[in-house]
């Protein structure tokens, strides 16, 4: 009898603790974060910065633990994997970075309604457990496109007579086709309205050989300046421009040293800084769930990396000068542009 009562009490205690509402800082002021990588960390700067930011924050705060989980390239499995990761209720926060993640989180949220999600590189409004941060990638595409336009119409050694620039994408998705590609072409055409964009799609985020083949075909068609949104597959583009001689500009991170003299422009995205700020805000209970924030050049989350020999030593002086004026104007809001609705 006594044993039964003890067992019953134990069950009640366990049930009560499982049902206890959690505030954003967890139950004992500790926070357990799952960094859910929709792909593979290595070779994708946006994921590398997300994981590094979370791990660095955990190293600086003893009350924060971080687990980085790589879900791999099979997008059909992401929802089921995330569902099983959060099923145990051990994570106070799921952090991710991918435009397609909020929908998946919303679906998981229906089964686990108390789970909190914060997703960067995405826009989603209206779910009380999901908060998103969107980089203004139209803006980054605009200034990288402007530089590509100056180079393809200019007289640097590898620039040819055709006004043709290239874009290699891993796959098509709304943020890419709605903001990044149009922004890149808009920027380029501000230097010369006759510029054409050769846009080609790899089909996945890892096939560097296919990216190399596409790049080679595009060089044959007259492309002399490339960009890409292709994760680790972009290595194939780097290989081809080194073999054949062409330029490239890169989004989000410092890639100059991968092909000095050929990678002549790199944007930067402050994803690591943002990740650390997000976890700090979550700890402090300062995240506005249900809402989305857009951040760009004027907020200091997107920029161009001027201070690198890859730009300083290889881009002609007149192009550096014209591009610097454009970036200065962008910083002070003197460049007008319209971001299309997604
Ligand atoms: N970007 C990467 O760098 N590596 C990836 O593996 C990757 N996978 C993606 C998968 C999907 C379904 C989508 C929609 C985007 C992916 N991105 C990836 C793009 C990334 O989220 C971001 O939009 C670009 O890196 C531009 O900042």
C-alpha cells in the first residue's frame, strides 16, 4: 500500500514537472539550444556562421548548451527529423537558417505547441512560437550586381566585349527568384541597361562537378563575371574560373582567398553576430514571437568587404572608385530600389 502511494506520488511529480510552463529562459535559468542545420555545415557560410555563433555563445555562458544537428541534403526528410529531435522536449529553442524552415516549424509546432523556434534568412509572421529574421538579400544582390556590371562593361584583363554576366543557383526558391536574382540584375543594369543575365540551375547544393560544367558552358556563351548561391557546390565554379579565367563575386562571406585576382568582390552577412544576439535576447525574454524583422546595410547586418587584397589589389582604380560611391550612397539611403513582394 505504502509502496503504491510512493509510486503514485512519483508519477504525479513527473507529470506536474512535464506540464509546468517553461519561460523562454528554461526552468532553471538554463537554456538548451538545438541548431538545426538544413544541409551540411561545411562549405555553406550561412550555416558555418550560425553554428559558430551558437557555439561561441555557449562557450561564454555556462547556462547555455548547444547541439548542432546536420539534417543533410534530403529536404523531404527535414520535417520528420525535426519532429523527432524536439519530441523529447529537451530543447528550449530550435535555431535554424533557411527560408523554407518556418513552414516546417509551423507543422512541427502543431504537434509540439510549446516548442520555440527562431529562424534567420526567412520571413514568417503569425505563429506565436516562431520568430524570423530576414536579411535584405535584394540589397546585397543589388550592390554585388552593380560591381559585376562595372567589371563586365569595364576593361579589366579578363573582361570580354559581351555584356553578359552569370548566375549559378543550386535550386530555385522564392527568395532566390523573387529577390536575389532580380536584385543582382537590377544592380548590374544600373551600370549599363544592355547587360544580360545567364541564369542556370545545378539541381542540388553539393554537386561541384555540375557547377563546374555549367560555368564552363557559360564562359563559352560569353560570361566573364559570375555569382552563385550554391553552398558547397560553388567550389566547382571556383575551379572553372581558375582554369578558364573569369571573375566572380560572392555573397555573404569573405571568399577572396579561394581564387585571388578572380574573386573580386565579397559581401558580408553578420549571421554570427545575429545568432549571438538572438540567444542573448531569448535568455532575457526579449524575442518577439509571431513577428519577423528585416535587416540590411543600414542596420549593419549586410556589407561589402572592401578591406582585402582580393579587392584592393585586383579591381581597377576607377571601378573601385565608382563602386565605393555606390556603397556610400546605399549606406545613407540615397539609392532607391523596390524590393518585390515574395
Ligand atoms: N545555402 C547554403 O549555403 N547551403 C545549403 O545547403 C543551402 N540549402 C538550402 C536549401 C533550401 C531548401 C533553401 C530554400 C535554401 C538553401 N540555402 C542553402 C540558401 C540559403 O538559405 C540562403 O538563402 C543563401 O545562402 C543566400 O543567403
